[in-house]
């Protein structure tokens, strides 16, 4: 292929034609000869002493960068072509050979184009930063993943991260924006957070090897890392774009990163803490800066929540809530702005009971409900769905996600959502919305409110929202993430207390669960097992047979040996619910044979506490069957594991272990010798402090605190009772 020479007039014409014109972008992206010429132009700097020739060449390269940046915001087809011709590598090479006298205009154009490419690449790889979006085609996603990994290699970071120090905000700001948009994965986050310029890396290495002793205040790794320090410096500039970019980038580096978050929350001796500076921007007059500050503060608060500085002081969270609540209720703000505010609130309170309560106290729910009802007509919904702007769909998604997070923990809050705020009709119509994110968020709302027994027995059934979610769960062509959210709802709908349990059994929930159990998606497999576990809880023997005939007993045995401990735990929990009665223990052994005890012994030797706990619970249930007790007592592997379960484990493990032993010694006199032989008697004595009658002060008792104290007392009393039967059982039987 011969690459044509591009001139300035052609480039300016191309740039003007594609701005805001998706059709023109697609057409231009399909002209591979022209794309190759653009990229070749970018990657060919002119090393000459002629100022006029250099200026002309730089102007052409600048325009070429503008065209590529514009194409990056186009379709997956445009990105596919740019990746095929290695556009990102052309810009990286060009930046790596920048000269000290390089044109600031050229440097800024290249920094912006690299940012645009990085954002497009990250969007193709995912996850999306602000809600769910449709996946890029697999071939584009695979190519983009390779390109994204390339951008965060240390030698590549050496090329563009130093631009953060450039005195011109036109150059440093796009690099901060790149970080704020492209850092979405833990490995990339770590690479940026730990990066040092080559000269400082050398000092760090020398210091570690003892060649050079560095003062702690001069260590290159101080104050959260080099990049974080440069971003904090950007915050000091009186440039709102630079401030917004720096806040977004700091947020990405602090996300789920305890070390970075705590460093940002603590104040050095010579200045205020970065978190304090960030919180001051939550009151900025510039809406974009204010929201970026709220997002940044949220990530710092969340990642450092386990630290007493952030756990004991709710003022940072209150500052964020005040700002985002104001934005959520402001009809003058754009849909995009309010979307970010809702998602920021969602990220702040998600899975944190205390912060959910704080959000309710600050009046977040009525504001979210008003927003949702104002943009969600519940009649003639098919008509408004077709004409709705994407920005409005994204806003509804964000608001639903915030409601779902806030209502996850408390029945009172769930009832407020359903009864006082009346959101069920809006949730129900949104389950059939064409936008994938809206369907996903609506499912998350149903999941949260269906955790309440009262709501499950009334609103969920009466409104039809439960069956509407179930129909979504059954759709074969539904988005994978929506199916996952709907499957979480189904886990609640098949609970013992749910009126829909038998209805779903009759409507074919079992074949769908079996299908998901055999899918390659670990999250869907887990939820399918969770639903199976709930179906089996306190179920009749008839239902247990029906469920297990569908799942397959051999498949259960395979799941009990799954390499994923989370799957294994749920499989043991399923087995525990099957064996919760003497008759059903016999059913288990009839279908699986003596292999059951071997699988239980394997689970009891697991390094995972949750697997260990459920395996011991299964054994405790089996021990309730007189016909199976001798099998347990003759299995030294089981008895040794049972003894081990009594020591150096959390109380949730020791509780079923001691209950199992108590059942054996009370019901089976032949157990005494077997249990004595493996040393269980001395272990029980240690737990109960039987001889002295006092409370054990072992590390085991210190392991638990708070709500676990009553459980510790229960374990201790059962241990004393078991020891008494073990030592005086013969007399008591007489």
C-alpha cells in the first residue's frame, strides 16, 4: 500500500467534516489509506535546522492529531482501524522524541490525541465508568485490551507521565484526564500509583540496597507517590479544567487502594491533607469541579473507611452528600451532571450500612424519588422509551442504582421506597426499558426491596414486579449483566417466606438454574447455586428430590470439589439444606453413597473459613441420623478435622463443630472412646475451662467481640455439656 502525502488543506477539511458528524467519521474511518497516512504523519517528526520547514511540518502533524482525536470518539469501526495501524504507538513514539524547544501547540495536540485514544480504548475494554454500556465487538475489545496494557507498562509511563510537570495546563491537563478516564483496572492503577521517574527510581533502589540512605521526608515514595503529588500540585492551579482533571485522576488512584487513600487523608507536617483540599472543591462554583471533587472524596473515603481517621469522622461524607443532594434535586443542572451526582452517591454508600443511614437522614431518598418519577411516565411507556434521549436513560439508571444501594439494609427504608415514595410502578416499567443500564438498575432495586419479608409478601406480588423480573431472568437473549442482576432477585423470590416460591417452581425456574450452573460465568453460577440453596431451605422431601433431580447428584459432587472456594461454599450449603432431617440424610446417602463423607472431610480440611464452616454444618446434620453416626466415628480423617475445627477458628466454625460432637456423645455411647482417642476431650476442656469453671482467655475467645460474645457463650456451654457426657455418659445412660 502506498501512503499518500497529506497536506494542510486536506487535513483541515477532514477535521471540519467529522466534527459532530458520525456518518462522516465512519466513512473516513473506512478509508484505511488515509488513516495510514495520518498515523505515518504523526509518527514522523522532522529533525531539521530550518525553522520554516519545521513550523510547516508541525502544523500538518498538529492537524493530523486533531483528526485522529476526533475519529477516536467515533464508532468501534473507527477505533478498530486506528488500532490496526497502531495510532497509539505513533503518538507515544512522537512524544518520546520531543525536543526541549518543541512547539507547545504540537505537544498539546499530541497530549489531547493520546488522551482521546486512551479513553476510547478503555471504553472498549470496560468497565464503563458511569453505568452500563453495550460491549464493543469482541475483536475490537481484544485489540483494545492489548493496547491498554501497553499504555500502562513502566517504560511507556516513562514517556507520557512526565508531561504532568509541564508548566502549560494545555499539556498537563490532558495527561491527568487520560489517567482519570483510562485507569480502570487494579494492575494499571498500581503501575501508575507506584511509578517514579527513572532518576528517582534509581535513588529508591540505591536507598533500599543501602548504597544511599534517604531521609523519609525525601523518599520518592512519600505522600502517596510521585503521580499523586503532581496531581495535587495541579489542584493548586487556577484553572478549572486542570482542577477537574486532577480530581478525577486522584479518584482513580485512590479507588479501593487503602495505602493511597490513607496517605491522602493524613496531613503532612508542612501542609493540609489532600483530602481536606479535595473537600474544599466540593463547594466550588464550577459544577464540573464540584462533582469531580465529590467523586474524588468518595473514593478516598471508601478506600480508607477501615482507618479510624475516616471511620470515626462522618464530616467528609456529609460534605459529599450535601453537594450531590443539591445537584440531584436541581432541575437547572444537565442530565449528565445529575447522573454523575447519583452515581457518586451510590458509590459513597454502597454496601456500607452506616453511610446508607446517613444518606436517609440527609433526605436523599425523596430527592431521588422525585427525580425518577419526573422522568419516568408509567403509562404508555413503550412510546416514551422509543423517543427518550440517552442522557435521560442514563440519569434514570443512576438514580435507581442510588436507591438500590440506600435501601439494601433496612426494612424501614425499603418500605419507604415502596409505600411512602411509591417507586414500584417506575421500577416495573423500567424492567422492559431498551437501555441495558436501566433494566440492570431496576433489577437492583427489586433485589434490595425484596430482601424485606413484608415487601416480598405484598408489593412484590401484588404489583407483578416479581414475575416481571422473573421473565427478564428467563430471557435467553438478555444482556449477561442484566441476567445476573435478575438472578439475584430470583434468589429472594424462592426464599421460604416468598409466596412466589411454588409459582416459580411451576413456571420452570429449575431448567434455567441448571443452564446457568453450566455457564462459563462464575457470577451466574454462584447465583444459580444461591437460588438452589434457598429453594432447598426447609423444603419438603418431595421438593428436594425435584430440585436435585434437575441439578443432578453427580453435578453436586463436582461442585463440592470446585476450585473456586465461593462456589464450593455454596455447594456445601446446598448439601447442608438437603440433609436437614433424618429422612433427608438417608436420601443424600442413597443418591451419593459413602462418597459424601469423603467430600465432607475434604471440605473440612479447606483453608477457606467459609467452606470449612459449611462442611462442618453438613457433618453436624449427618450426625443427627443414628444410622450414620458409626460411619462418622470410624472415619479418623473426619474426627481429626472435627477436632481441628474446634481450635484456632472463628466462632462460626466452632459452633457447628461443638454441636456435632454434642449430638454424637449424647446419642451414641460408642462415640466416647473414638472421640477420646483423637483428643477431643482435652480440646473441649480447653474451650470450656471445665476444671476451673472460669472463662477461657485463649486467643480463640479474644478472636470474637461484640455480637459474637453470645455465640461464644453458647459454644462454651455446649462444650461443657459435651465434655460432661463424654466423661459421665455411661452413668447418665444407666
